[in-house]
């Protein structure tokens, strides 16, 4: 079968935390890791060709980022507008999962079809959310917004692998959250996997050292292997929070001060 038309992919940073330590982001650490700084960046992603505009995750709002000690850079929608993407004209909004930093602006994508896994939605509306230790990773307003969109007929649930457009498919891996899904995209450099929080950092999957926030340990490990199966090479797997993404890929807009890069182009040496 012929390959579909390729897509451009942009990663746009909307927040950052430069003071986090390595032990915050790697389950297996040594005593020296208490002192090692490991910054974290927060992204949304855009997949686009002449036929379709797809946004992957929609970030969070300023007050929520600041409440959790992160530095808010700009509203994710403002980041999209800076590269010519109109939230109202977005065809699809993929939610890789429903954690607060990925599902915080669904209301701003008024005309997009929302995609997430049925497993994620069931978990986020289950009795588990009565426990504050569990629900701290979610924001009830975000979950309620998705429920409202569901009643409007604007949510599509997925269970396993599903192509939502030629060259764009969703794959449930679990691990970090109950219904964590990753996105496979066909680009001019081949098949790229937007891993989101299936692997927060390159070191999580390359060193097989999980991020400490886990729904299912085994699913996280097998999820890394699934990402590598879906991608054309390890260089085609893009982690969800690693500042190295902005260093490895070519900047795409001077107006965003180095906060947006092109993932459909080969990484720099």
C-alpha cells in the first residue's frame, strides 16, 4: 500500500520547571541523584498536512501550572496561533491521557473531535477518584469538560490501535495512566511516535528507568517496547517532557523564542 501524504509535526513548549531533581523523574536513583537537577518542559504537539490539522494534548492553564510550582510561558493556544494554527479550525484533538497538564484546555477547541481511550475515561470517572492521592494528577474541571463534549457528540473513544486519518494512528500502551495512548505519524523522515508520557524523558526508555508516577509498572515497560516497534528508529520516538527535544530539533519560529521545533525533520547531530 502506498504511503499517505506526510505530515509536519511541531512541538510547542508552554511551561517549564528548571529546579526539579533527577529523583523526581527516575524511579531508580542513587544517593547522589538527590542533588542532580533535571529540568522538565511541558509541551503540546501539532500534526498537520494540507488535508488535516490535529492537535495532540492541550496543556494546562496558568493558575494550575503555578499552583504546582511550574513556570508558565504562554497559553498553549497562543503558541498554536504563533505558528498559524487556529484552535477553532482544528479537526481533531487527541488526548493521550487526562492528567492535568495534558487535558486543561479542551474547551478552547470548540469544533474538534476529541479522541481518548475508553479505559482512561472510565478510570477518571471511577471510585478511585475519591482518593486524593490518586486524583491529584487530574483536575475535575478538565474531566467534566470532556464529559460535556461527550454529551455534545464530540468525543470518540478508542480501545486499542486505531487510525484516525491516513498516516496518523493511536495506540494504547497504559503504564503512566490507565489508558495512556501514543500517536504514530507518517512524516518525510518516516514514522515518528509522539510518546507523550509513555516516556517523559529519553533516559526513561533508553535506560529503562521509569518515571515514578505509575498506574501499571509492567505496562510502562512494555509501552516503551511498543513505541520502538511503531517508530522507524529510536530517534523517531519523541518523549513528552524532555528539554532535550528543544535542543535536538530545528527551531520552527523565531517569534516563540526557541519554544517550538519541527519533529518531522531529522534531529541535529
